[in-house]
């Protein structure tokens, strides 16, 4: 299986962390919190729909609410496929970090 | 939804966003955005929130546009590839399509160039919009008549009395001999008021515009004329001799604004006032019309109001007829006659022909691409199955048509370059292919329009194939909607037949005119203006020439008898027995020598022509033509006294009617006075040894006037010139017709090829079952002949109507015989059958085994 890109990894993790509460805004906030950078609200929809196309995410519809102009929320959930992909990334991350000599990080 | 009430984001922005978004994610994303908007609005106020919302829209736009461009380019690339492959695979069809469109486009370009040239007349004068030419309109029980010449007093009086009129210019040009030392040329000398220079924005190369024509004996030359006489010398202050009348001093060298003009050409200009000392003309006269008159209005003047004001100024001077002054804008001089009609008709006729040829080309494309639609059905089916929408398919086929049209446009440019010199000779023009942005844009637009028009129907037809049937292998009936194709073929041929009839009618009419007995012998009669020394000793000059056997006779006239120079109106004509009710709108006046009858082979209906044996004839005689006698209501005309203007005489004879104009106009009543204004020599030659006779004439004149150079013309040539417009129209219509038929046949050829191909197996089976070759050719040709016959039925009434309208412009015209119509129909049928027969024969002669081998 093709490796996830970094942004895909971050978003999948956000969705996993949020569990049943993962929709556009919450994902965006979670991603911002995790990376420490502000994200344009539109910027996550591209990766989200790519992940959806790859069957790593599935969507469900919530109830329409007035503060959303009568539109329903689209909730994202990991598919088993998505879970496996995260596990794979995690293994790889662990492996590539494990045998590295101690890095001297420059203080900025 | 009202955004204020609900506190939602701007509706417009939402709409734009939803347009830009992928439909699948739109619901969730838009909802998220709105939620954020509300959060913002609650925290920072609605303005901040709106800013945020719009910034999201702005962020989305570039990507969306990029996507659009990217995918459209990809699709276009694909379309082009497919189109190219298709064209390569079906070379004949593509050639027919491109060729037909290219010919149509080339026709359009040539005709548009011609139209542009015609519309461009007189636009070179900066004041063109303000300049009007005056006409007189006579209304009487005898009908309405326009006169292009006005009395001398009219122009100056108008300029003086009406503040809206800036200037008036009286203008007339004459063909005079102008001599300097031993150089003598015939020049067109214009007599005009000095205001001419300002009105027509004449540029002075030398001399002073204010004083150039201040004195009567001054003369102004055009640059070219000056070079002819003076070469590199300074012409100012030099003198030239006008006829044998007087010496004129050159005071200016002028240059007219460039561009085509309806103004009469001239080589030199003299003040209009010369009319008075020269011929004793009364320049305060209000009655006799002799001069062209132009007026220039103030730029802010309302032309319509002015024309109403001045309409009646001549009426007080005419008691028994109604006369109105009419203003005709200079810019309309070229294309519109003051009486209505004019060249504008031909602008329409030619444009129509060009459009029809283009239309036939477009029809070809529609026809052939729909006929062959079954060939593309599988492609359409596959595309549809893969998710192509109808709109995408329509766009694909339209792009194909446009691509083809652009190819055709490129070819058309080449064709135009190739044909333009020929077309110029034909139309007597000096057209060039314009390269300015506007023209190129217009041409591209026409080409695109042609592509879209011809692609539209096939695009909708082709994209409508249901994919399932096609892909399952159910044969597609391309004959299902072939009625549309039939209509196209029928209209193509109807157009062609219409044009054939048109050109046949024009041919017949011109042949009729040429063949009609004019009643006057114009062949081998040469004509030139009379110069001073010769006119003084004309009798001896005449006797010396007439002694030569190659010369029939020498005579003098007031004007070459192929055009009438002088026309009197009702009141100017008086005769014994004239009653108050007798009014003849136009009465021709002519002057000549007694030898006129011999030189021109006239026949007398009664009495005799002027004769040297009756000296009284020359002082007090007049000859009328039959029309004059009839219109004047004279039972026994001989001996009656007739007066026109200041000429008067007793009728000594009646000459049989003869034409002095083109056959467009009816024969006018005519009075011939001996010796009236005779300043033109006509010499009748026997037709043998013409060069010898001409050099003899020149040598003889040189005995009187050394250095004379003979510049003469033949009358039949001059008459031909008068028919030149019709000749040009004939030629252009002929070419248009040929091209239309050619393009239509191209299409028919393609269609026949397609039909033959489609029926290959049917033909093979028929042959095996014993059908003869002739039978199969007949089978394949029958359909097409039926269409052509139907086309005849449509074309005939339209052509009949158009031909009648055109012919009614001629006073003498050939009858509209049914033969023309039958001939045109037969011609179209034969051409169509010949076109089809090649394909039919090929199909019929093919070995049936080849076609059935794989069955």
C-alpha cells in the first residue's frame, strides 16, 4: 500500500482522535492544535475528499441545524482500511526514528 | 433566504462557492463555513464575518479557474486529435467540407471588399457629411422627372439667403484642348466657384488658395497636368491657351483628397464666372438648368429642415409646372439615385450571392457529417458510457466544425490572394487585402460563425445517439431523419437554380440590348473635340477628308450621340398649336451639321434632313423625331414652328426614332437644330484601313494646327462604356453562380459517394440477382433527380419575381421567357446527374464478389 502523505497522516489522526465528533471545523481545529499552525478552513477539504476517495475515510450525515443554514454536518470516520494505514505509518515512523544517532537539535 | 433575518452569510458568495465546489463535498463544507461565519459574527460582528466569508471565496477562485482551464485544454486536445484522425480517415469528405467552406468564405471576402470600396466613396472629404448635391424635381401630369443640373442663380442665392448653408459651388466640366507652345492635349476643364477649394478640402501645392481664381483668366492645374505641360519648370505665372479663345495664367497647383469620389474628374479648373464672357451665359438666370450645384451646410444644421426650407425656392420662376429643389447627401451619391434605387441594389445582390455560396458550403458540412453520423455512433456511445454529458459532446462536435472552418478560412485567404487581381479586372476596381485588426477580426468572426452554424445541427444530431443500441451492435438507421438532409440538398439546388436563372436573364437582357437596332449607325464613327484652328476653317477641313475613300463623312455635333447632353423641360419648349395642358417633361436638344444624317445612317419618316441645297434649312429649320411629333400631338408637323430656349425653326423633317442613350431609358422627344453648340467632330469611317484613315486625319489637322495630337474614341466603345455596369454585374453574377453550383455539386458528390458506399452490399446482391448496370445507376440517381426537380419548383417563382424586378429597370427589355426557367432547371439536373453518375457508375461496375466476400 502506498504510504500516506504527512498531511493525510495528520488529518487521519485528527479524525481518529475526535472519534464521533469529526467534521470539517473540529478537524480543522484539531489539526491546528496538533501542528501549532493556523489552517485555512478550505485547506482540509481537498485532503479529506482525497482520503475519502482512497476509502480511508467514510462519511455520515448529521441532522441539519439552523446555524449551518439548514445544512447537515458531514462526519468523517476511519474505515478499517484507514486504521491499517495509520498503523502502518506508525510502525514506519517508529522504525525510522529508532536507529537514528542522537540528534543535536539546534535551538532556534 | 433573507440573510439579515437569519444572520447567514452573503447569499451571492454562497452561490459562487457552491458553483466552484465539488458537488460531493459541497454540503458539508458549506455548512462548516456557515457555522464558522456565525461564530465569527457572534464574536467580531457581522462585518468581520462577511470579510472572512468573502476571503474564502477569493481563496477558492484561482484553483477553480485553473481546474477549468486545465480540463478544457485536455478535452480540446482530445477533440483536436479525434478531429484530425477523422479528417485523415475520410479525405474526400474533409476536402469537400473544407473546400466548400473556403470557396464560400473567399466569395464573402471578395464581395465584402467590393462593398467596402463602394461604401467608401466620397468619404475622403473631411466635410463630406455636410455636403449635399442639389437636384430639381419636376412633377407634372407627364410624370416625375429629376434633373441633375440647376440654373446658375440657385446656388449663390441659397448661400446668401440661408445661414445654415455655408457655401454653394456651381460646377461643370468640359473637354477642351489646352495648348502650351507646341503641346496640345485634350483636358477635362472644370468651371467651378472658388468655394470649391474649401468645400472639398483641396490642397494647394503651389499658389494661394484665396486668390488663385480671383481673376477670370486664371487657371489652376492638378499636379499631374502641370507636370505634363511644364515638367520640372515652375508652372506658376506661365500661360496656357484654352481652345483658341484666350490665354490663361496658371496660378495654382492643387491636389484633391485621396479616395474614390463621385465628383466628375478634372485636370484643370477655371472660375465659374468664365461662362459669361465665353458664351454670354446669364449667371443670374433662374430657369435654364445647366450646372451641377453642391452646397455645404453648417455642421450643426439639420439637413432635413434645410431641405424643407429650400424645396420651394425655384417654384416662383416656373408657372406651369411643379418644381422642387431636392438635397441629396454627397455620401449617398454613389449608391443611391435621387429618384430611388441605384447601385445599392447591386450591393445587396452581390452580398446575397456571397452569403448564398457560403450557405451552400455550410449545408455541405451539415449534410455530410449527419449522413456519416453512423460512423461516429460508436465513438459517441463509448463517450456517453464513460460519462460524457450531452453538452460535452455538443461542444466536441462544434469544436470540430470550428476547427474545420478555421482551416477553410486559411485556405480562403490564399484563394482571395490568388483571385483578387482577376476580380479587380472584373469589377474595375483596385482592391487590396486589408491587414488591419478590424478586418482580420471581422473575417475570423465570419469564419467562426460559419463553423458554428454548420456544426450546430450535426452536433445535436450526433450527440443524440442512444448509447445502448449502438454498443449492442444494433445497426443505426441514419435514414431516420434524412428529411432534413433532403431539405438541405433541395435548398442548395434551389439556390443554384435561382442563380442560374438570374445569370441567364442578365445575359439575355444584355444580348437584347446589344442586338437591338438603335436606329443609328455607331460603328466605325470616331469622335473628338473640335479645336480652334480647325473649327475656323472647318469646311475646307471637311472637304479634304471627305475626298478620301476610307472616310464616309465628317460632321459636327453638340455632343457624342451616345449620351444626351441637353434636356429642355416643359416650359422651354414651344410649338404652334401648343395648348396650356401640353407639357413634356423632358425634351432632348441636339445640334449638328447636315452631314449628320449621312455619317450616322439615319432614316427619315417624313420630310428631309438639313441640306446644303436649301440654305433656309440652316438658318430656320428644325428636325424632330417621331416621339416628339407624337408627344406634341402634331398631325402634320412639317412647316410648324418650334422653339426651344432661344432656338427656333420650322420643322423640315421628321427622323425615325433612334437611341441616344442606353436602353435603360425610353426614347425622349428630340429636336435637332442646325449648328447648335457644335463643338465635337464625328468622322464616319468605312471600316477599312482604320489606322491609315486615323493617321490621315491627324496629318490633316496638323496642317491647321501644328503639333496636334489626336485623342479620339469610337462611338461604339463609348456606348459599351455606358453598359459597363451591367457587364460587370453580368460577370460577377456569372462567377458567383458558377461557384455556387460548384460547391453544391461538391456536396452532392460527397452525398452520392456516401450513399453508394452504404449500399455496396445491396448493389452487390442486386447484381447477383441479375440487375443491369444501367438499372443500378438509375436506382442511385433517381433520388437525386427527384430532389433537383423539387428544387426547381421552389426556385422558379422566386427567380421569376426577382428577374421581373430587375428587368423593369430597363425601358426596353427582353421578355421573361419560360425557356430560361426550363433551361436552368435542365442545366441543374444535368450537372447534378453528372456529379452523381460518377459514383453511381463506380458502384454499379464494382465486382459484387468483392463486396460479399466476407459475408
